[in-house]
C-alpha cells in the first residue's frame, strides 16, 4: 500500500482542496417496468452530498462516513466521484476514486439495494477506472470486507488481485479486510 488514503476501510481521512471532474456516461433508454433502468452516471458534486450520504448511512450503517467526511470526499483534491441518477435526478448509487500520481484508491462504492444486480456497480467501477487511466494511474488499490462476496466478485472480474489481508480489521465484528490491487495493464 502507499501513503494514499486507503479508502473507506482506512476510515477515509480526506485531503482538502478541489475535486477533479470528468464526463459521465449514458445508461441508454429507460424501461418503465425496471426500477434500475434509465439510470445514468454523471460526475458528483457537493450538491449531491445529502443524497449520497443518505445512501452511505443506510448501506454502511456503523461503518458509514460522517456527513463532514463525505463532504470532504466530494470536494477534496485528487478525488473523482460519480453519482448514479434517475431521470428525475434522484441519486441511487455513487463511487469515488482518489488518484495521486501513478497510484489510485477506490474510496467507496454503493448502489441502493433495489438497483443492484443490474450492472450499475460494474459501470461505476469502470467509470472510476477510466478516470484513473486518464489521470495516468498505473495501479489501483482497495479494501473490502472478507464477508462481501458480491464486491469481491466484482473486483476480481475487473482484474483486481487479492494481495493481502488485514486480520480482524473491521470492528467490532472482527471481519478481515482483503487488500486488492489492480495493475491497470491487467484491467479486464
Ligand atoms: C458492491 C455493489 C456496489 C455492486 O453493485 P451492483 O450494481 O449490484 O453490481 P453489478 O450488478 O454491476 O454486478 C457486478 C458483479 O458483481 C458480482 N456479483 C453480483 N452479485 C453477486 C453475488 N450475489 N455474489 C457474487 N458476486 C456477485 C458479479 O461479478 C457481477 O458481475 P456479473 O453480473 O457480470 O457476473 C453493491 O452490491 C453494493 O452497493 N453493496 C453494498 C455496498 C458495498 O458492499 N460496497 C463495496 C464496499 S468495498
């Protein structure tokens, strides 16, 4: 691992400054029968703070970042966050990257439960990795709970490799943190 902030597992003590931004992508035509359809990615800003933090606090509960930490994440230097939004502008997911020099960290990613399993998590990750590539990042790190097979499966399928374990890192449950690394040349 580097001196970089190591994502949500490390408590995410943010740097300060201005966040970099990038263009989003389209999800294609909406299917009114599918609540997860019609969602698009766009760069997140501080204006999304309340909506993102509402998801953050409900998904991560006791491990959720505070509102002020999330504000820092959305505004600090070397960060890029994307929001997954519907046609009305409501936020249903988000993800963030920290990129400094040749190293990057996936800071966090979450999709609301109703929208999971439809490819949005993969799209958020690919947007973050595209952004990392555009910033000259050559390797990306993240940490994930050992008892999170969905996220581990997603990361492995993108080319991340498991490079280490932080035993009993997540307290009070005592769940291990798996440290993963993606060599951008190995990206799937
Ligand atoms: C992790 C998370 C963002 C994935 O979002 P998602 O929109 O459901 O993900 P996708 O539909 O794009 O699926 C991506 C991949 O995840 C993996 N996956 C999905 N569901 C899975 C399951 N039940 N078991 C194992 N792997 C699974 C698969 O590799 C899948 O790719 P595939 O469908 O092409 O095979 C979402 O589950 C989430 O928000 N979880 C709670 C927050 C969290 O755990 N964040 C990660 C912290 S490190």
